[in-house]
């Protein structure tokens, strides 16, 4: 079912003389459970036309490096094969995606785009909508409840958005059926590039290596989801915040690249049931979509200015407070601090492309404590997160950093450096879980990576 709330018209152009329906794939990088793709097939079947899927690979995607490109292109390789089995041609080209979408729209009866939430993704869609040679429609497929349906304003916290989302969940928590295109497009003669060959040709920042333990693609995402549900979901509610354990679903990198949709995950977890399912759905839907809400309604999300006034104000008030220790960005990046717990978190991110959520809070708080100013601390945290995290550079990543600086939180007891922003220390970690076991786990991962 494709609810009408997921569909938004991007321009008012008319006419349907084109030879095909064009789906410009950008955020929803998958061939299954994709509302934008299914909408394209539905419209193509209704007008007696084939579907073409287009994906543009640009040389300098914002803040992306070889780690991100490898994971993405592994997924795109799988998408191409999955579409081929459905009789759908995929055009992969080395160019700016928005330019390629306009180029291919010249012969299209309809252009369909999926939805992105970052500023540059929104600018790309506006660019295409204005210059497309046909009608353009956007279909949202990477949240369970469409962002503007969930709320019409920036929400203060999970407590304020939760009831709004839960009220609408029954309507949106329904499986998306798939349909086959009536007219195949494989023989239409489009030139297309091999994704993995492109990776070797692109002038990428190769200082950050791909993550050896995590491969991109929908099939890998579904394999990990099945493992999580079968072995970890029962207990997730009580063990998820222990970084020494492996009770995370590992879904965030796949969600970031749109290789698996939150709706599919939510339906599978809901079907399994239990206390673990309830806790996981809170994270997947309420918390994740609160992050989307932040980006959608706050254009300053990637900066210190995007923080709540109370948080920015209290941090600025204490910006000149004496720091017991200061580290340079290079020292932080190399995990050369006096704190073994922080070093372990940084190493985990560098090696695995993902840091345990609880440790990411501690990691960000300490960067604030060890930097010359709160503004510089914010920039450092964002830089490191975007550089190494596979799931950085998206709503969860930006919101996670902002949370460390007070976003979606409340004022606490005032203290030096932090003001009334929530404080964390090493003793707090030790009370919550076996922090030394976490360090030992990361050290073991590091030794394995060196072999």
C-alpha cells in the first residue's frame, strides 16, 4: 500500500508523451520494499510504459570517502541485479545525480524521486523539479510515518513526538506489495557503468579504509536482521545499552544508504514481539524519526547554531571555563587521550565504521570537555563522526552529535564547562556496565584488524 501522504508533487508540469517512467534513485537504494519504485511501476503500468531506474555516482558526495563509497556501491551492484530480474533497466552513470536526472527526463513521461532530508538532498530535488522536462513526483519511503504527517513543527523531544507517531502507526504499518512491470526495459539500449569498476576510477579520499567486517547491500542487511531477531531481540530491552555486549541490530549503516527500509524492519520485529521488540521499535521509529524531524524543520542542524537556545547559551556562558586537559584534533583522531574508555570508542568507530550508541554519547561529551571551546568541540565531533561512521552524515548522525550538546534533552545541574548540559564521566560508565570488558573487546577487534 502506498499511502497518499507519502506522495508529493514537485512541479506542475503536464504531458505524458515520454517513452518511459524514470525513477531517480538516490536515498532509497534498494529494489524491494521501496515505495518510490513501486509507485513508478504502478504509474508505468497504468500508462503502458516501461520503467527506467537511474542512479548517479558523483565524485565528491559531501563528506564521503572510500569507506562510504565501497559500502554504497556494493549495495548498488545488488540493486542492479535485482532490478534486472524484474525486467527493469538500471542506468548507472558517473555524474552529479541531479544533472543526470534532468538529462534522462527529456524522454520521460514522469520522473519519480525518493525523499532525502539533508539540505543538499532537498536542494537537488528542487533543482530537478525546476528543470525536469516532465512532471516530477517525490515518494517517501525511508521513514514509517512521513515526516510532515508525524508533525508540522520541530519537536522538543521524544516525549512530544511519541504520541503523534503512535497515533498514526496503525495506518502506516502495513506491508508494501510488489508488482511486476508489464513492459520490460532491459532492451532499450541504455549505457550503464559497473558500480565496482566506478569505485576504482573515482578520485576518492582513500585515507579511510572500507570496513572489512561489514558488506553493503540489501541481502546482507536482511541476513543481519534475521540474526538479530533470532538471537538478540529477546534481551535487547535490558542489554542494548551495554557496549561490552553485541546486542545491537547493526541496521543503521543499511538504513543510512536506504538498503533496507525501516518499515520492513518494524514489521519483522513487531511480528517477533516481546519486550525486546517494544524497546527496539522505540529506537527505530520514535527516536529515528525524531532525528528526521530535527533535520526537516531546522536548517541549521549541522552547526552549533542548530542547538536549542538554552543549550547553546549555557555552553557559551561556560566557554572560557578552565579545562583540566586539552587535546588537539589529531590526538583525538588517533585515540591518544588519557581515557581508555574514550580511546576504545574512537578505535571502534575507526575500525568498524560504527560505535555503540551509549559510547557515542560519552565520546561526544568528552570532546566537549577536552576542546578549547564548545563551538570547536561541535565541529570536531561532527568531523570525526562523518569521516568514520558508515551511518554518519544523516539525521541520526547529526542528531546524535547535537544530543551530546543538549538537543532533545533538558537542563541539568549547572557545572563548569557543561553549564546545564548533561554531564557524563568514566565512573558513570563503570556503574552501568563492565567498561573494562568493553575496552578488552575493542582491543581484540584492533588486533584482528592488524592481522
